[in-house]
């Protein structure tokens, strides 16, 4: 019986330490508070992008303000801008995309046309269109591979303390 209780205590301790790792892995920020207002966004980090398919120019594309949140699996706003030989807009496409659609930002020449693509992170950040390679970039607010870590030492110490407390409690109650 006692062994069973101790094993349970150990398991609970492990679970608790996992939970603590998740909770302690970063500071509570304003963004977290905003995320708690689930009514404000349909899912955490909800955002909108200007969205249009093959619009005539930047203005025609932006005329319709975005009123829908981007799908959960997307993370950036994308813009593709075709220009003719005179450097005038021919086609503008804007949408919500996942990171893999942002790997080829920049400008390329397609016969007489120049096509520039850009990606950005943030709510309706794709307002402008890229006209040259200076603007045809992938701009993110946060690092792409963000790792939130606390020193493993602290976590281990906490786990040990929790396990000790558990054993202490179990021994007192059994
Ligand atoms: C695109 O259109 C918006 C207005 O809808 C304007 O504020 C912005 O400056 C334009 N950007 C470019 C690069 O044309
Ligand atoms: C790129 O375009 C912006 C405005 O659209 C302009 O200010 C800038 O000088 C251009 N850069 C180059 C390298 O042509």
C-alpha cells in the first residue's frame, strides 16, 4: 500500500513539474491577458490580413477592409505585387499564409514583368505593396524559432521540492 502511495506521489510530482515547466517557461505579459479575452479573437494570436486575389492595384485591394480572422494554421500576411515594364501595378494579391509560403520573398523578373513578394507579421500589417527589393522582405516581430526556457537547474530543484512535499504529506496521512 505504501509503495503504491509513494508511486502515486512520484507520478503526481512529475505531472506537477511538467505543469510548472509550462507555467514558468515565460513571464506573464500583456499579450497573455489579451489572449484570455477569447471573445476578442477566435483563437490565441488571432490576426487579420488584407485579402484580395489579383486586384488591379494596392488601392483596389485595400478598399475592402479585412473583417475575417486568418485561419488558425496561418501566421503571416503575404503580399504579391506584379508590375509592368513601366513600373506600374498590374496585379496585387494579399492573403493570410503559413510560414512556408514566406520563404521566397523578394523580387524576380518575369519577362516584361517584375514580381515582388513580401510577408509580415502582425494584425493587418500588409497594407503597403512592395515596389522593389527593399520592401520585398519577410519581416517578423518575433524570432521564427522562439525557445522559451528556464534554466533546467531551477526546474529540477522545484521538482525535487515538490516530490519531497508529496512524500512528506503522504507519510503524514498514511
Ligand atoms: C497601399 O494602400 C494604402 C491605403 O489603402 C496606403 O496607405 C499605402 O501607402 C499604399 N502603399 C503602397 C506602397 O502603395
Ligand atoms: C524602393 O521603393 C521605395 C518606395 O517605394 C523607395 O523609397 C526606395 O528608394 C526604393 N529603393 C530602391 C533601391 O529602389
